[in-house]
């Protein structure tokens, strides 16, 4: 814990306590260290509701142990089976997702700044083999990190010990724990690695397999940290931010001077920054970008998270359409229709996947004071919020996806079909059904991520103004080729 500066004197640590050997060992060690180092300790337990009475018994054990130790414990029930079915995940994936949701939610509620988990060397070797078998780079092979920094940090103090050392510690100190029988069942991939592959490697190849793999993970971690720093410097050398299109411009002349490894690292860095994630971004996507660098001007490819890459004369353009991201909107939630709220009231509508639409009506005076520094007619540029002439809205406003007959106005007189607009903007066919539309019948007020209809734009003589914001889930609204520019709202 001292090597990685895991906790400070004023830290509040929330330990994940399943009741098994690993977490109980960590719980006792942190209780002892909390007195020496001066940090606060709390515990959280997640009942996955999969093992019936056995799981309930584990919860009672954890609660009794925490009370005996004088440590506050928060027990939470999560219907992992239902989550797996709803989100189309395996039970293993759904369980992990549920645990982390509970850990972070509980930490925020009690003011904990650190979450402590009981992963150890054996878990590290399982993770490395799992990633290696499925295909990975250095990041995957370094396995589990001892510390993940953030608003709420995650620490893993037991990564330096093996499972057998944990069991020895518990036995010597006569500490009870519970056994999860499902750990011995070879239903999940990790269980197969734990119960079959690693024992084989220890018996047939090297008895120090787990220790050697853990040491390799540590070396790879240092190498990845170094390469990450070098990648950042190279990225800054060859790339500039394209504020006009919410993307990056890569100078190919400078890019071609980089080492082959660094070229791939730069492109992956650009994709991850645009996506805001790294899941589903694989080597094949980087390879496609490398091929595009050698193609003719105007060639383009579509990538995950709604990212598009276009070959220029001396540049590679990468931009993202946030409304066509990896997360598909919840079609059971929309269409949703609503009337503009009264002035002073705020309407909030759930769109699913933690996304929300909020709407309120402002007078022009309120709008000007809040957003235009008192200058009428100047509409601000905000990618997630748009403003509309509420007096021109005669009925219900609907949030939905595209349908036949949709249109909007480019200017005072030019009426344009939505289909033609998507074709002109080269929006991939597969992504068009994922773009949220704000409409009044077939007249589109806002093609989220692109532009609003000129007919509803706010002008100097506009009376009431409808403000609509879409937030959460996946990013919505984009300052793109047809989005607002200057002080206009088109």
C-alpha cells in the first residue's frame, strides 16, 4: 500500500466484502492498517440473488462479521439474473457490472474516496491468460492494475500475494469465511482457467507460474506507462483538434515519420479520445485507418462509436457523430410526445440508458440575460442544448426516430427531406435509425447532432423560447457541418 500510495491519512476506504476468503482477509488487514494509518473503513456487500438461501446466508455472515469488527456495512441486493437477461449479458458480466455499480453508488453516498477490492496474484494470472486467449496488446497483458485513479479510486492491496498465502493467513489467525460453491463449477471462462488451466501449468510447466506471471504483469505495467507517455508526446506532434467538426486532424507528413508501433498507438489514442472509451476498439480498426492513410483523397471509412475517417490531401480527418454511437437508443422508450411546459416549470423525460430529455420555456428577456449577455438575437452554440421559437409550436412535440415524410427548412423557403439530408451528409444507412429527432408531426425541429429547422429558429422578435437539452447515455448534439455556427441557430 505504501509503494503505490494507495491511501492517505484522511481517506475513507470502502472495501468490497463478499464473505469469501479473499475479501475477508483484506477486510481484516485493512481494519488493522486503518488504526495504524488513520483512514476510515466501511464495507459493502452485494447479494447477486442467484444462489437463494446460500446467498442470503453469506449476507448474514458479512453483516455479523462487520458488526463484530465495529465497521459499518452496507448490504445491497441486485437481481443479476434479470440484469443479464435485460442487458443481454452473461451472468459473469452482469455480476461484475452489478458489483461495480453498487460499489461506486455506495461510495458516493457515504463519501468514500477509495474502493478496496481483494484481487490477488492468482486473479492476475487468470486475467492475463483470459486476455491473451481473446487477443490483446500490452494493456491487456498487464492485467489488473493495483491502483486506478479517479474521483473515487480503486485499490487492490492483495495483488502482491497468492491465494495460498491468503488461506494460510486466515488459518493461522483462526478467521472464518464462507465458501461460494459456484467457484468450483466450470461454467464460467474464468473458473475454467482457475480450476483447470493454471493447475496444469503449475504441475506440468512451472510451480511458480502464478508468481512469474504477476512479475511479468508488473514489468508490462511499467512498459505501458512509458509507452503511454511517449504516445501522448507523439500525438501532440502530429495531431490538432478540429473544433469545427468535433474531431482530430492528423498531419500525414509528420505522421509518416513516426515508428510503425507509434503510428498505431497514435491512431488508437485518437479513436479512444473521440469515443470516450476503449471497448470495441480493436487492432482491425487501427489497421483500417493505416490503410486509409495510403488511399486517394476523399476516401472514407466508418468506425465504432459513430466515428468517421476521411482522407484529405495531406491530412487524415477523424470526426464523431455522437448521436450514432455504440449505444443504441432504447426503442421501447420512444416515441414520447409532450406539450411545452409552462414558464417557470421544467419537464424531464427518461429516454433509457441513463439518457434524459429536459425541456423548459423562457421569455426572451430571461433567455437573453441567461445566455446572450443581454444581446438579443445572438443564440449561443451548445451541442447538447437547442432553443426554438415556442410560439410557432402549435401542438405536441415528439422525440422519436425517423419515418417517411420527415422534413425541415434549411432557410426561409428551402424545404428539405430528412432522407436527402442524411444522404448529403453521408450519414451511414445503419446509423440513421439511431439519430434522435425532435419533431412536430413530420416537421423536424432538431436533428440531434446536426442542426435545427430554420422555421423554428429564435429571432429578435421571438416571444417565448422552448429550450431542449438531451444528456446522458451517449452524447447528443454536435457542432458539425450543418450545425450552428456563428450566432445562428441553424
